[in-house]
């Protein structure tokens, strides 16, 4: 199966496919409409990754291992690591130990120009914790570290969370304990009920191979609905073995997923099995990460602000985003390519082409 990116205009602006520089200044990121922006007004590119166990590594005396992971992340263009401040099932981290270790992790990340998405509440059914006090403490720590984002709860609807967190009003109340300067998301609920914060985290349907890719086409509707930055925060994860609905081992599908995520206007986080314990990707996970990362070299900076539409929804899908005078078309899972396009570049799993200009300039 091939996936393709194609340009429907006569030319490509110089530098349009060059990777834009990752944020390395550690300054507080803010929200402006549906974008993340730095203090100077330039766009912040969210290139997230699951690294749940980083706080635990610091708490358990393995700071060098956490630093090595952050070194790898910075060297590979990651701008946001997503971490848990308490856990019970994937690993053991008490809320008290999470609060104790979080400031040091934020310092380590800031030294490397990496931002941290701090998940305040997870596995709350297994912890005796004052939700309000814990979130307030997380908020105060985040306010003191300009490289911190806060997500109130990971999958608040999940059975591992106390029933109170299944209520979006409770999440919104908890968020008021976080100082205003900190950018906050409430946590991913159902796609039509994930808002309420400064930005929105969503966990899109995972489905079967390729279906978890095409499900991302809903991203534009979500961005429009919420009017805030939307982050696809925990899509299908990479792993050595394919487990439909949970894990995928196809670099090509991860490339397609990242491309489609950005084209819809959402921001992307790479999820993978090793990330649950904050292990640097290896083997097929590393190959999937590398393919996923190509979305920032094959697409121009700011593509999230383009105009997205579904051109063809059968046989995988044909999607397009117009940015300025360039229209980018992504053909997924064998979708037929428009006859007017001619290929000018062919890689092992992607094609880049352009059509002759029409009277309308497309």
C-alpha cells in the first residue's frame, strides 16, 4: 500500500519542506486561537512523545536515565514529553513521590529545551489522594517552570479513575486551581466531549490497521468544534508486534498518521509501548518514530493553519490541505490518485508530485 503527498500548484516555495526548528528557548507557551505560540508570537510546534515514567525515574534515583532519555528526545526533534505524576498499574509512583520529583524533571527538560506535558491524575482508584490539593500542587510547580503544560487527568473516564473524574465539571473545577499562566487541558473524554481547557487532548479511535489512520480525518471537525489547539495525545502505539486496536508495527502507517494529523490542524504525539516506561525507542519502535517524524520534513511549518478537506473517502482516503498557494494531497491505503497529477519524487513509501497549473492557479 502506498501513501502519497502531492502538490497541486505549479511550484513549491523555497524551504517549504525543510524541517522547522524545534523550540529550544524554554519560554512559556501560550494559546492563540487554535495555535500554540511562543512569547514572540511565533508558532510552537508540538512534537510530543509518550514518556510516562520519567518522573518515576527521578523519584527512584535514576536521574541519569531520565536525562539520557531527554538528551535523545532533544536530539530527535521532540518538543514535548508526556509524563505521569502518579501511577499504579504500569509502574508504581505515589502522588507524594511524584510531587517531590517533578520540579527536578522539569529542570532537566528545560536544560535541553524540551517542554513537559504533566499529567496530574492517573490510577486514582488505587491512591488515597486529595484531588484538589494534588492538582493545586502540580499547578504551583508548573507555574514556576515555564516549560510545563498540565493535563488534569489521563483518560478521566477510565475505570482506573475515581468516579468523580468522569464528570467534566469536576475536571473544570480542578483546573481552576492551576495558575492562569499555565496552559491546561482537562483530559481526553469522548471525541465530542473533550474540551473545557486552554487546549484539548483527544484519543482518537484505534480501529484496525489503516482505520486508526483514517479516523484522524475527524481532526478538522474537532479543531473547529473546540476552537482551541487539539492534540492527538494517545493514538495507536508502536510496538514490535501488531495488535489491532492497540498497537501497530508499520512505519508506513505511522508516517501516514502523522501527516494526516498535521494536515487536519491537530497536533501530534507519538505513542509507543516503550514510552510507557520511558525507554528510548529501539527496533521497530524506532523505525515507526522515524517515519512519524517525517511529517515535519515532508510538510511545511504552519500546515496546521491550512484549509483541510476530504477529497475521497473510499479505499482508504484522499485528503487535502491548502496553505497559501500550495495544496497538499495525501492518499492513504491505496486511494486512487487524481489523474491530473504527475509524480516528481518517489520514496520507498511515499510520493511527492505536482500538477500543471490550471486557469484557477491550482
